[in-house]
C-alpha cells in the first residue's frame, strides 16, 4: 500500500546535502542568508551612488551668495568688483589731559569734513558719475520688480545726459551723495541749493537723513563700539565717549568706485 510521503524538512535537506559534500567540512549557506546579503549589498551601492551625486552637485554649485559674493538684490554686473578687506576706522573723538575734546585725524587720509575747496573736491571724487547708462539685461532685471514702475528713457536734451538711455547706479554712491548734502548744509555758504526752493530743500534733507538711516540699518555692522569714561573741563563734567577706531570687515570701496568710473567712461554716465 502506497502512502503519502512526507516532504523532508528544510533542516533535514541541509543535513543531507552536507553529508553528500563530505561531512561537516562542506556546509552550504541557507537561501535566506544569501537573499539578505544580496539586499544589503544592493542598499549599500544605492546609498554610495546617492552620496556621490550629492557631492558632485555641491561641488558644481556657485559659491554662497552674500557679503563677499553679492546678494540677489544687488546689481549683477557690479558683483565682479566685490572684494573684502579689513579696515580700521579713523577720526575718533578724544579728550586730552587738559580735559579738552578734540578729533584725532589721520594726516595720511583725505579730509571729508569741514568747508574748503579741498574737501569739496574730495567729495566730488567720491560721488561723481554715480549714475551709469544701463544695459538691456540690467533694465530687464530691474523691470522684473513688480512693485516698481518700469524704467523710462531719459532723452539727450537733458543737460547732464550725453546719450539717451536708462540710467541708474549703486546705492552706496547715492548714500554718499546724501551725506555730502548734509555736510554742505552745515556750512552757511552751501545752504542755498540751486535746484530747490526752501521747502523742497528741507524735504531733500529729510529724505537724505532717512536714506542714510535705512542704509545703516540695512548694513547691520556688528563691529563693537566701546565706551570710555572721561572728564571734560570748562565746565567740568563727566562724559562717556564712544571708541570707534575698531577694525571693520568691509567691501573694498576703491574697487567698486573704479568699476563705476570705468563702466561710465566706456558706456555712458551722467556727468554730475
């Protein structure tokens, strides 16, 4: 009588196979272990490939945008002029041994304070030709700002324009222009501005003050200013003076100024 034969268990099959291979010396790995090894190897290969792709992508990206490379809101064509340097600020206020307040000026630097033809020329050199004739790519980029009106062509019949076009410049030079306007108004012979009435002149000054406020707040320079307690005479009084002659990390002004000058000479600028 033929009965149903029971299928050998998995352990029995491995035992029989082991015997056929010559006893205990020829064991064979279970099928499950082989599958796990293959899956683990495949996962490691995939992870390695992903890591390689990430490294290649990061290596091919542009350097981070920011203070040293330029922000997204800054004129793209001007970014090549950016370089960074450390500069120690000058012209601090001090009190001498007699209790007299005075300003410490560096004799090797040009003077930007006071009322003289030399000081006027120093400021003229800082801000002259600050508005450049814009390229088409720059106009398109500026007009992409949906919250600002599109630029319009300035005709040649305007006295300071040598070539019709659309003009603009970097904020740094405009803010320096505003600061120069405030300087001029500190001196009596500079108070009458030829383009403005008294009311318009006052409005212009208020605008410049707020422009400088926003520019300083935007820059957010975190270099420390420390305080020193001093005694001043005539009359004798206790004063805290800010110590401003610290080392700052700055964008190189001369490099940006040279870029604006060269660009203006080659492609057009407002002669003012």
